[in-house]
């Protein structure tokens, strides 16, 4: 099993400040291999050439939404089991239900506590 500092995490969010906050939270928790993508398309390009252990994806983004990104990841045999945690202010139960159908590994509602992010990431990665 990998150690925390060996795990590769990709944060996908169109908000630069949100990506920076999440990177700081994860680095303080011992995750040192944290990458960022500004949208779903750049996330898909990144994971084609870089192995990732977990994706933290924003729900509402321009272009490909977080849900569409999750659908594409689940449809690809190479990434279908890649852990994916959705982070969003989208809190309608029908939306969350749709994400669960696509085997989402966690959901974090904005605004969130640092500890909630760390707990969900630890759980998804088996720590």
C-alpha cells in the first residue's frame, strides 16, 4: 500500500482560490503529490498521461461539469475504478443521487471544514 506522500491527487476546480485552499489542506495532512486542473477537459488530458489515485472534482464548472467528468471516468476501463470525491455547493438530493449512481466515492458540500476534506480523502484512499 502506498504512503500518503506517494499518493497522487488531482483537484479539478475552475476556482484558483479553491484549488489553492484544497492543496494547502491536503499538503498539511501529509499528501505531497497534489496536482490541479482548471476544468474537466484538462483533467481528462492530465489523467491520460499521469497516474492518479484520487480526483477531487468541483460539480459546477464551464465545459465539462463534475458529473460529466465522473461519467467519462467511469466509462473508461482504465479509470473506471478511480476514486472520485465531488466538492460542490450543489446540494439537491436528486443531483447527489445521480452522482451516487455513477459510484461517487464521497461528497463534500461547500462550505466545508478542513477536517472533513481530510477524512473523506483518507477514507477514499484507505488511510
